[in-house]
């Protein structure tokens, strides 16, 4: 993996973000999950009250290793 620092948003692809996330230890991934969950609940506490949510067919994003 290239360790150079870049400030170009075009280099922030979903694949690059997935590779970065996969490079983290599982404990760090879980910490981030908890932090993101706390952030979402802080900004939108009513999100847990949504009822009758329906899945949307065909809206699954599958990532694969390059």
C-alpha cells in the first residue's frame, strides 16, 4: 500500500477506503463502529424509532479485492 499523503479527493475511492478499513485490527474496527453509531444517534436520536422499514431490492453494494 502506498504510504504517501495526498489531499486529492479523487483518490478517496470507496475501494481505497475499504482497503484502509480492512487493514485495521478487528478491535479498532469495532471502536469505529461504536463511534459512528454514537455520532449518528447524537445527530438523529429519532433514527431508532423508525418503524415498518422495508428493504429496497437491488440496493446491495458488493466490494471485492482488487
